[in-house]
């Protein structure tokens, strides 16, 4: 019995499907079943890019991620530039 994987992707042309994530299988023949999905229109879903970024930011804060301060970022940039030498 062969394994079955469910992945999502975009039908680029009549013969090309671009998957959203890699398939970790050896090369070889496979059987592909195409099932259409409703368009993911963010405007229709009421989620703008800004709203999505805000949700990512909020999730990071919820998990305890600490964003670097402006001074910390500037220090990292300065140290990186100094490491380049002349």
C-alpha cells in the first residue's frame, strides 16, 4: 500500500503544478488528483496585508518573543559594518 499526501499548490499551466511546500519523496512517477479550491482573495476574506502582519506580530508577542529595540538593531548594524573591514 502506498502512502498518500495532501498538499496545496497552484496550477500554473495545463501541465505544471507549483506546490506550497516540498515533497520529501524520491523522484519517480506519482498519481496526482486535482481538486479545485475557492480563490483565496484576502479582500473577500476581510484580511488585508496590514491585518495579516498585525496577526503575526500579535502571535509572536503571545509566545513571548521579544522584539529588539531600536538601539539594539542599530548596534547590530554598526557591528556588522565594522566587521567588513576596509
